[in-house]
């Protein structure tokens, strides 16, 4: 196979040389996307741990869940400027504001810090790379080079990469918060291509976010873009249009073989 692939925690990119995967930022709440369900989804383990803390140690009742819900909303709307903001201060402030908005009274920074660090540590503990994904990446890397590209704050993303122990499965890792621009800006894709020693026209972007992964791949003029649409979301008419759509990252090997075959036929 003569393709290159690029991806991050749950997203990817490809090229015609033996290169790697790019991917994008993991999100608790997908921005601008609302999925309807018959019953409310249970809280994530990270939120559940904070709810238990607030209820057992501080005797909160339903306010504990309300606070966690408010924090999730704040995270979904988060705007982070790495050169002027500390991610720890910003996210501690989310908890501080949510507690004050729910309980009233004076701000409680100490409690906010306790909630934030418990939420963060629990979240990292539950970040793992599935065994079937590990096996897939190991096999793919025998034929292509893989690069992981993720948007977001340097500290946050590096902690997640370390927590799920995924760096060893990639030839390179690029964090948007360490660069001048993030996805969907073409410059970060060109940087990744240069890092791998390939041309943009020899790469395929694989990702689960249309606005950053797919639009970025299109902006950079990559060979192809692959959208991982695991939830069967119907995109807006104004959304970027990927070259290929899969429902699982495990479909990548077969798709890459198909793309490589088309490339070989047209060469």
C-alpha cells in the first residue's frame, strides 16, 4: 500500500507514501449537534464522581447534577486562547461559576478546584485505546506511516494522549495548541505533511468532525477525506462534504485498500 494516514484520539488522515494518521479533539458535547433519546443519558464517569463528592461530602441533593450539567454546557462553548489563558484556571472557573449560579452566595474557589481536579483525574482514568483499535493501528503501521493530529490546549491534549498510551502507535503527534493555527487552517496540515515527508495530494484525512477534520482536509487539498460518522448523524446542507463516510474506525483498512487501488489505477 502506498498511502499515508493521519488521525487523533478518535479521528484520522491518509497519504500515498508509507506515512500516517491525523485526528481531532475529543469532546464531551458535540458543538452544534443535538441527539434525541427516549431517556436521559447517564452522567459520564467523570461527572458521576463529582456528583458523589458533592452529595456525600457537601450534602448537595439535585443541585449536584445541575452543577455538572452547567459545566458541560460551559465546556461545549469554551473558547480557549493558549497564549493568554491557563486551561486549569479556565476550567476551575467553569466549576466555580456553575456552583455559584446553582447555590448562590459567595464564590467558592476551593470547592471548584476540588471538583475540577476530581473530574479531570477520573476522566483521564477512563481514557483507553480499545484493543481492536490497537491491533488495527499496529497492522496499518506496517504499510503506512501514522500521524495523530489533535486540536486543543497543549496540556489537556498531551495528558489525554499519555493517559490512553496511544503515542507509540503513531510516527508523530501534533497538538494544535502548540502550533500557530489549528484545524481547519491549511497551515497545520501542511506542517504535518512536511513532518512526514509527503505532499498534501498524497494524504487522506480521517476524522469525526466535519467542521475541523473534513473541512481542514479539503482546505489543504488532500487526496481524500474520510468522515467517521459513528452516530449516524445527518449533516446540515451547509456542512463540508467528505469523499468517504464510514461508521467505525475499524472500516479504515478496507477503505484504504480501496483508495490505494484507485490511486494505483489512475497513476
